[in-house]
């Protein structure tokens, strides 16, 4: 019994295949045969694609993550600046007159 060669699909290829299914251009069975991908794998790709779209519409997608990271970065920079200022004040207070 020989093993089937597994192919690695790029994200762009997966999206194109899933979109062709969602648009009704191909059925799941047709896409499976045409691209040599199991029906189960296509279901997983479709479900992940739809879940990602749902998260994006709920504000939990990559854009929301970037915004949250930018906000955290800003807060950390402000905290660092405050600490640097405190260090300078403490240095001046410790210097003998």
C-alpha cells in the first residue's frame, strides 16, 4: 500500500479554493477531486475561513489585535518615560550640594 504524497498549500491557494466553493463555482466534491484535497480538509479550511471573517466583523480579527498592541505599546512607552523622569529626579536629590 503506497502513501499519497501530501502537498503543502499556501494561504492564497486555500483562500482561492474556499472562495470558489463559497461562490458556488465548485461544489465541495468537485473542489476535492479537482485539487486533490480531501473533503474533510476542505471543510476545515472553509470553517476556519468563516470563523476568521466572523472574528474580524466582531472586532477580534488582526486589525483589532494590532490596535490593542499599539495601545499597549503606547502605555508602556509612557510608563518608561515616567520611570526615567523619576530616576533623574532621584539622582538630583542624592547629589551632595
